[in-house]
C-alpha cells in the first residue's frame, strides 16, 4: 500500500488537548465536567517533591472532588506497580483517574484502568482491543515532553520478572483530556529533559515512514518534527525558555497522536531489548538506534522522500539536494542532537559488548513495532544495526 495515493484508511484522535502555561489549574473543572467525584491521582515521588501533585490536588479539591493519591510509580512501571495501584483504587472506590508525570505515570494509570474495570491481570490485556468493559474516564497530565502517552490508548507495562514490555492497547483506554502545561516541564532535571526530548523527536521521525502511516498521521508527524526541531535546541540553550518547552510538549503530544494512527518502527524495536536486558533509559537507547535505522530505511523510496523533507526542515539540506544525500544529513543531525543532549553515542558506553548482540538482535526482531518498519527487518539486520553503534 502507498498511503500517499490510497485514500482508504481510518484516523482518530480520541483525546481532547488543553494547552497553555498554567492550564493545570483547569484540572479540577475538567474532571468534574467528565463526571469525576472520587479521583485517584497516579504519580511518582519526584512529581510529589516538585510540588506538582499538590497543585493538582488543590485544583481537584477546589472543584469539590475527593482526591486520593498513589505516588509509587517507578520508571518503566511493572505489573507489580499496576497491581498496587489497582488495590488502592479499589479501596478508595475511585471513579476517575488522573495520570500526572512522565510516560510511566500515565502508563501506570492506564494499566490500572484496564485491570480495575476488567478484572484479571495485566497480561490479559497484552495486545489490542482486549478490554471488554467500559473503563473509567482518565485525564493525562505530562510533566515531560517525550512519550506522547497522553495521546495514546496504549499502556506500556513491563512484566515484573522478565522485564518484557507489554503493549496493552484499547480505544477505551485513551485519556478523555490531555492537559499540556509547559510550566510543569521547567522542573525536569537536564538528563530527563534530554532523554524524553530525544524520544519525542524519534517518534516524529519513525511515525512518518511506517508502513501503517496515513496522509493524516503524516501531517501530525511533520508538525511534531517541526515543533521538536525548533524547541529541542531552545530548551538546552536556555532551560527557562517557556516557548521552547511548549513547542517540545506539544510536539511530543502530536507525535503520540501520530503513533496512535501509524505505530513505530525498527528504532523502537531495537531500543526495547536494551531497556529490558540492560536497564538502559528508553530515550538513550532510541536516541542511539535512530540514526542507523534512518540510514537503513533510506533504501525505501518513500522513507527517503520524507527524510529529505525533515533534513530541509532541520536546515541540513535544501530542496535541491539529492534525497539520498539528505538521508545521511538527517542521520547526522540526529547524532548531533543526541550529542548536544549528552546521551550515549555507543553501546560500549552502556557497557554492552559484542557477545551481547546476538541475543539483542533476536529479541529486537520479535518486537511488535518491527512489523511496521517501512523495510522488512530481520535479526541479521538488527545485528548489523547494533554493530554499527557498538563503539570500543
């Protein structure tokens, strides 16, 4: 299928986006509008320390709502975290959920919603469309500009023992509202801002070329790339640049909406085993694997055309440049931004070496997102991709 000419497709954005500095103050009114009375606020200890959870509580209480807090979310939330959250939600008799924090908090809230409303365990929802009962309304409030989870119907939850990431998706799991307040991202530590920013940029690049893309998802991908390109450097040159932070936050959300309609590709397939087997932060792993995947996908005509557009947008190519040249220019641009963010530039920097690569490649080839890459990608291809960034 060539999505640029085939007009048969489906497209949906289920989540209402509320954007603007200070709009967290609208949380209570929005929760009440969607029927909330007993609200479970799902977050993590860092968000509590930053004061964001207290602001969210104040807004919810000012709207006359009863608020309970679950603040034990960890990075890459596991089935154990979800089970703990479900137990607390049941005890509180929660009828509304708020996910406040990075992708982990929003994913944990969605994971809780699956099990709380449908019963069973998280593994029962691994895949797509397995929620058979209505789910509680959810408001997602990102405090990082990265995952785009606020605009997705998927929860990424790791199995407690194996650390395998399960993508559990259902349209009913999508947030009713995403509150995008760039002020919330001002408290991000630089390493987190770097990793999540690279993640957002990778989403824009990958969603634009998948074999599931549509003309409308590509519009989101292009705008997400434009916003992330303009905001990324601004954030790192001036941490207080609220306009740049807003660009990154909105770009991440639009890229998340693009994922919802086009999925991801080989860079994320290669990234996930690095996180599962070596606990590499996702933004670091995808930032490392994206440039070689761009070079690999450059053999595809459509991907090459889109990469050329992105290289022009990034100021690394002109309309007159040959698209094949632009593929290399885009890959180099992504490497430069990875270096600007002080993210690892090789597997060796992550203490990953040649003997580890075959297992990584085998697991990467089995990742769901590998199926959506514009070019077929095998375990041998992944092995070559890993070796290209092995370092010494």
